[in-house]
């Protein structure tokens, strides 16, 4: 945990998680025509809770592995005859949502740095 600003550590986890989710969504979109490909996603809320509850130092984003969690196959999606169940409309919506979350995280990081600079400069 960052002793200067514990919120920065949480925001770091948040940004890493949104980046990993964006990678999972991008992978789904790239495999829209791959026979037998199954849509994968990251349970953002559960992984974020796990990261903050355990004070995990970092989230491992390689291969969609996050802490002890794993990007999982999304159940209940309509499957095409070739076994692929990627829905580009769903993935596009999730991508937009994830990008907005990332932008919000960046704004919160900026706010934290402005607050630190203000404290360093004596509030001026």
C-alpha cells in the first residue's frame, strides 16, 4: 500500500483491471470468426473487491489472470452453428463501458496528484 496516498494503490488496481478487461473484450472481438471460440470476460466487481480486500500488490493481467481469479467463459450466450458465441453488439457495449471506466480512473488519479501537489505547496 502506498503510505502517501492509499487511494493511489486502489486506483492502480482499478486501472490494471480495466486494462485486462479491455484486452479480454478485444480478444473476443478479434475471434468473432474463429470456429468454436467461446466468449471470455472478467467479473470486474468481484476482481476489484478481491484486490481491495486482500490488499493485493498488483494484478497479473497476462492471459486474463487476475490475482487468484481467471477470466471465465461467459455462459448463456447464443451460439452459432460453428460453436462460436461472440456477439459484436455485446462486446462493443462492454468495450465502451470499460473505456469510460478507464477514463474515470485516470481522472481520479489526476485528482489525487493535484491534491498531493496542493498539500506539498501548502494549499496554495
